[in-house]
């Protein structure tokens, strides 16, 4: 892990940009941590870190007030990372289907999401290796947001992640429902009831499939960007219960 910049935000949170094997990322740490702190991995949407930076840094600052470090990395094919031709083709097919008022088929969803999961999850694990080697990061570790299928896979394969907050959106391949049954860590799942870009029933079915004994579904009226502010506070309480 190579840090490329460091700055202190106006609330004292330290923000450091880094690269790891050519993958850009950002680490935020609380201002006055006297001991190694727990870590929350912030999963970004596949839009590029620069584009979603305001949302990510707001979540990071909120977490820092609770004594948590947070980190994120650029997803494969996003931001300045090389394009993934197969994913671009699948995305174009999806747009054509949506524009024509046709359903997005399982074949399109699989082509768009499954290779992304296969590539992104090992990258997250390598990032976690590097982050936990830093003296200021101690764990335990949580995962928050991002592409839900990446969160599901990480919850299954990464034992260092002890709790996850998931956004019940994005297209979900059928294979992920079987993986969801193997998830056992506590889950806090957020669903926007009128999210125009996501299949509500698929989100409900995925929640039902999770094998966790502790799982809660927070459903609110409104579209994708209409998440109530109090849901951020509920998620903070969830991570405080499981990471402190």
C-alpha cells in the first residue's frame, strides 16, 4: 500500500489517498484515536470514486465521530481504471432493454455483475490485508453499502468481516441467492421502496434468503436517493453494537 496524499479535514479526520497494486483508494481515520480502531469498508457504486466522493466522505466523517476508520477502493472498470469490454457490452444491452421497456434478462445481469464480483472481492481482501497491517487499524471489520452482490460474497468468504450494512439495490444474479443462504453475520439492510432502478421483489427475496440469525430490513418510501437521514443514524447504531 502506497500513500499518495494526506490532508486533515476541517473536523480533524485524516484523509489519505493510496494505491494498492494499481488500485486507487482512500482511507479516513478519526482525529484523536489513542489506540487501534475498528474499520468499516465503504463499498462504492460503480460510478467512480471522484463522482461519488461527497457521499463517501460524508459517511466516513460520520463513522469517525463513532471512533471508526473507513476505507474505500475503486471498483474494476470504474474511475480511471481500465474499462472492462464485456461489462460495457452487458451494460449497453441492459440500456437497450430498459429503453425498449423490456425486462433485463438473467443473462444480462449475470454478464454485468458476476465477473465484477469475482474480480472485486479478492481486491477487497488484499486491501483488507494491507489496512489491518497499519498500526492505527485494529478491527473488528464491517462492510457498508456498495454493490449488494459484492457485499454478499464478502460476507461469505471473508471471516474478518463481522457485520454488514447492505443497500438492497442493484441487479442481483440468481447465483447470489444461494450464496446469501451461507451468510451468517449480522446484517442491516436498507431498501428504498420506490427505487425506480431496482426490482423490489428481488430485494425482498434476497433478504429472505440470508441465513443470518440477526438481520433487519429497513424499508422506506421514496426513490434511490431519498434515503431518510435517520437511517444513517440507525446504521451507525448497528455498527456500534457489533464493532465496539
